[in-house]
C-alpha cells in the first residue's frame, strides 16, 4: 500500500492564504487599501515588499521600500488588480 503524503500545517496555511487572496472582495479591498502605501502617507516610514507565486515559491524576498510607493507604482498595481478582478468575474460568469 502506497503511503499518502502528509499535508503540513505550512502547506495548509499557504493554500488557505491563496484561496482567500483569490476572492473578488480581496481585490476590491486591495484596490482601496493600496492608497495607504503612498509616499504622502508613508514619508519617514516605508513598506515591506514580498512576492510569492502560487505554490509558495518566493519570487522576491522581503525588501523595505522607504517612504512608500510612488504614485506611478500605485496606479500600475491598481490596473493589475482591476485586470485580475475582471478575470475572476469572467470565469465565474462562464
């Protein structure tokens, strides 16, 4: 009899995070909340950027961006969030 691979707590936590991140509401909130990362709001502070792909592979290890994100970066992220949001909606409608 072949042993089934045990699912670790870390893997379960990652899968839950990915499921929560893919909801329509998380896109709506992120589009609003990204404004909080602006240079105007975070002067003298910063944001920590970390990117992971689906499956948990680290793409960018944590890095501090001092004084927040530029307006151009925020607008670009909003465009990507809108595109992703529209993809989710189109998949649910089909």
